[in-house]
C-alpha cells in the first residue's frame, strides 16, 4: 500500500471566486466538498460538455508540482493558484486515474487528469503556469464514500 498526505484544502463558493483555505471539509458522495462550487454544480468543469470523463466532484494537485513550477520556471505560484481543492504530498496523482483511493475516511475515484487550461491561466495571471503544469496539473475525482478530509490526513492507494 502506498501513502501520501493532505497538505492543503481549498474551496471556492463560486466559479472564478477566491480560493479559501480550510483545515477540515466535509466530502459528500457524488457532490464534492461542502461549500465548494463543484458541490453546487457550478464549477467550470461541471459546465463543460465533455465525453472524455465524468464531471469532477473534487480536484487534487501535487505539492511537488507547484514547487517544481516555482523552482524550474521561476513563477511565484502559491498552492491555491492552480485552483485545485486538495494539495497532496508523496502521491503520484497521474497513476490514480480509474483507481479508488482513500483520503482520511473518504473514498475517492480518479476520473481523469486535471489538465491546465487557458481559463485557469487567465485566473492565475502569472507567467506560463498552464505550460509549466502540463502533465502535472492534477487529478479530477469523484467522491465514492462521504466523510471528512482534514489537513494532515493520510492518503492511501
């Protein structure tokens, strides 16, 4: 069994709204994180018409990817800037597509890669973040079993 951790949790109550850091959040099956735009079905991902993957309840990004953008591209990227809900440490997110994994007492399933896009780039407004995050933009997931996610929780797969 592999293990990583939750480093940050962010939600935004509306599309393009401010990302607010949380210590704990309730994850609800097939809805997402309570208080987040995806929970209300209003996130940009939920508004896209895509045959490639299911709509996302929650998004993840590796802390290591954000740190690599800072180091390799000299972009002052904060953990909330890519607009992902959960920042992880020691989790190879690309490998979790079509896999179930546990975050604290919540069970999620990866439904697709969360590729960086021009929309996110426009909101970040720093350097070429979308280019810098190519192949490491994170994971779209659905919530399979409800529960709470807290900073410091173990992620297993």
